[in-house]
C-alpha cells in the first residue's frame, strides 16, 4: 500500500503558480516537482474555480461551515423544547 503524501498550502500554490503565472504545462511542472500531473491539474482547476478558500486544509472550515456547526446544537435544543411544549399542551389537566 502506497503512502499518501500531504502537501502544504504553500507548496500547492507555488505549483499552481508555475502553471498559471509562469506558463509551464501541468505535465512539465509536475515532472519538475516530482508529483502526478493529474493531481497538479486538479489543483489548478480548484484554484481557478475557488472562492478564496482554496487549499484550506483538513478540518479548517470556512465561515459558513463554522456558523452551521455552531447552529446545529442550538436547532436541536429548540426542537426538543418545542416537542416538550407540544406534549405539555396535549395532556389534559387534572382538575381537582
């Protein structure tokens, strides 16, 4: 089983720069960097289609994802409170 290499954001940006800014072909740049040309092609495409968050890294969320992560527990709590209130309203009161 092959060991999977991990590349830093800076390395990826430098590799993409060789293709976009310096005019090297992806195959030529990949050979020079000793990486797979298809992988470099994906990096270039991701960079061109990116939203400014290109190559964020593992586990690093963008602002929208971070907000969703924070709001999910709140939504769950509110839904539970709503269910409790529904059940309380549905029970007949025991008048003495």
